[in-house]
C-alpha cells in the first residue's frame, strides 16, 4: 500500500512544469537548501521530458529505488507509468529545512493547490528523495 501511495504522488509531482521551480531555486541562498530545491526542479523537468531513468538514477535515493524494484517491477517502469498518468501543473518550493544529512521541503502544487512534504537524504554527495510525501 505504501508503494501505491508513493507512485500516486509521483504522478502528481512528475507532471509538474518547471517555471515555478526555477524561481524556487533562486530564492534560497544556503547551498544545501538550494541543492534540495534543484532536485525538485530536476524531478519536474525529468517528468516533463519523459525521462524516467533520470528520475531513478539522479533524483530518487537508492532505498526508494530498491523499494520500487522489490515490488515486482522496476523503478523506470513505475516512473514511466507515473509520467503517462501525470497532469501538468506548477510546483513551488515554499521552504527547505536541512538537519545534518537529511532535509525536508514543503512543495506547493499549483497556484492554490495543496502543500506536500518531500524528504531527502545526502547520498553520493548529492541530495536524493527518500519520500515524496509525509502527509
């Protein structure tokens, strides 16, 4: 059931446009906050460009990819399905909180949409998504 929730959220997130995300990155001055916001922009961009392999190899944590792979499919296939089902909308990073090697980002979907919380970990010298919604 957790995997289904993850894939459903990925459908929403990977369908996002990049316009709002770019300004989201620019508003952060802390290098780690900026890097987390950049990962969210990259997620939106990879979804828009239909690049599921980029999402799996460059954005999601190894643990998250392993969870998807263990579900009887593979990450790229699940991301492809999520991208196919996605509706496009804006994504704005409202806030990034870094605590050592973990971070959370509050991400607003659309102009008046809900705010979701994404979680990240520092992995391979970059920030990787470990959870795309904790709410």
